């Protein structure tokens, strides 16, 4: 599977991440959610090797690196090449290895780095405020940029192309399934009606179209009516739930016994999968019976933390006779692909 996905690792000449002049433009704006909780529960210690599977603006990576240095290492992954470039600039000097990769390919990344198992893995799902604020990528409905929505602009199809080509019923199902949007049929019909004359190409056009499908009373809601449709399209173009499912299946084998695995999710489609995996996987013991959520101070300072839920599990000893009921020990089998 890795063969058709991007994987670039810095340092040691493995595969250098190129520098892009636009990355020097701004400072990162994303504020990490549940930062102190993630540190408290992952318990990073000096000399450990820990993975941040979703680098973003690097807040979690920085906090992890400060605790494992000088002899430990953070392996930081992101699908988005601009996140990698910006964070590698901002976090220079800390013991962090950066890789442009999907977290579901962590086994291959570790294999390239000749790392057997790690002490902790963190996944902070979804998108960052920096991606949201980038007008060229279409994540925010208030930006007039092209409706792209890909984390890695070189992988897969942009969302506008999906809207231009997908059959009406498939579009409706996608918006319903990944956005839990009850007006999905109406929205899909409108997109299809409109596209013969002028297909939806920008984020604002889609936001206006969804808005027009809603009754006036619902438009006064604090949450923009297009939020669920944008979420659905983003999940679809990035195949987000599949990456999460693969990572939940594969990551336990990459953890040392006693190692910790934390996932911060932002909607029920993700949280349900994390909860189910943590409870049913014989390689794991769930440490958080209830998901951890942001406290009042964090909620006041960072509205993005509103929907964040963190669950943490710990790798336990392999069951006797080595029988793994869930997932294959792929990290032990270099060269094997799923
Ligand atoms: C919520 S942000 C992470 C923020 C980060 N924890 C921080 O403190 O700044 C999520 C990041 O994960 C990346 N991402 C999403 N899905 C991914 C995947 N399957 N593999 C690797 N990175 C992913 C996104 O590109 C985005 O930069």
C-alpha cells in the first residue's frame, strides 16, 4: 500500500524533504488540544522513542521532544508536506525525525529508520488551524479558494472533482455517512442540478449552496450548516476512516510492552472506531474508561477543543502461543504489504 503513497523522511539522506519558499511566510497558528493531558497519559521519559503521527504545527511533538531529550527521539509524521516543512523549521534543534507519511504506514517508516518498537504513539486526528486558514486549500467555507480538501496535495483527487463527477445517490450517501447530514439528499440534488451549468469549484460556492438548502431557522445556528458537508468531503478525499482503521489495527504491534497509544478524535465516526479497537484488541488494555475532554480553561482559550476526546490504551504482553486475534504483526515482516 505504501508504494502508491508519499513517504519522505528527513536526515541520514533517506529521502530529504524539500524546502518551499512559501513555508517561511507565516508562523504556525494551530493551538494543540489536550496538550497537558496527552503528556500526562503518554508519560514520555528521557531516552524514549515516541511517535507523533499527526505533526501539524508541532505543539505535541515539541512537548514530547522536551521530555525525551537529549537521548530520546520523536518520530513525527504528517501527510501534509507544508506541515512537515514548517514544523521542521520551527522545531529545529529538538531531537525529532520528520517524515511525510500517512500514520497508517508507521511500520514502514520505522523499518526505514531501523527502529523496532516505540514507547508511545499519539494521533491527533483531523485538520489543523493552519490548514483551515490556508485560502488555497478550501478547508474553510469562508475562503474563496479551490475546494481541494486534501491533506497531501499530491495524493488522490480534489473535492471539487468529486463533486463534478459523482452520481447523485453516491454523493448523497457520502454526505450522509461521513457528515451525518440529514439533508444529504437535498444537498446532493442541488449540487447535481447546478453542475451542468456551472460546477462547484470553490469552498464559498459549496458553502452558499448548502446554506440555501437549509430553512431560515437553522441558518441562525452557531455552527455553519455547511460544516457537516465539508467534513464528509474531507473524510472522503483523504480516506480518513480507512487510515484510522489501518492504524488502529497495526500500531499495537509497533509498541513495546507497556507502551502507550493515545488518540484524540473530533467526531463520533472516529471516536467510535477508537473505542471499539481499544476495547476489543487483545494486545491492548484501555486506560481511559471514559474519553478525556478539555477543561473549562482550555475550552475558553481554544474553541477547537470543544469536540476533542482522547482515549489511551497500553500495550500488554502478547497472548500465550502468540495468537493475535486482531491484525497481523506486519512490522515483523519486512516487505509484506497489506
Ligand atoms: C489536528 S492536526 C495535529 C496538530 C498537532 N498535534 C499540533 O499539536 O500542532 C492534524 C494533522 O494531522 C495530519 N493528518 C491527518 N490525517 C493524517 C494521516 N492519516 N497521517 C498523517 N497525518 C495526518 C493533518 O495533515 C494535520 O496536519
